[in-house]
């Protein structure tokens, strides 16, 4: 939505590129247009997203720095520490796609 005129616009995920992996409802993004085409998409440096799917951490598996794959609510797969579970909200660095912290 254009915050000045409140006009609604539809943008395909393909047009957003990698930024689509971090956008959920109510997320803010600055989109630059030229001649009706998207030039750039600017999103915040980090996003708070919910873990939709991951394997449970194994009891006793406490190797320092161990990671496991987790699927975010947007469908992007990232590496998270073993203690992160389904339903947890995590902060992700949108520039690198790395896990930052559990929220």
C-alpha cells in the first residue's frame, strides 16, 4: 500500500527477488518504481519470523555451535541452533539470511 495515497498495489514475489523470503503481512518495504517496473526493494536489516518446520533437538546433542535446518513461515530455509523449535519466533538478518537470535 502506498502510505501517501493509500493506493493498493499488487507485486509478485518474483518481482521482489530475495526480499520476498522475509516479507509477511504488515511488513514494511520501500519499493522504487520507474516506468511501472520495480527497480529496487529495500527491507529492514532484520525480520522476526516464526519457525514453521524443523526437527526437534536431540537430548544430549549439545555440541557447541551445532545447527539444524528450519523452514520459516515464508518458506525460506535457514540454519538455527538445536534449541529452536516449531512455533518459536526468531530474528533473521535479511542481508545474509543468517539466524540472529530467538525472540
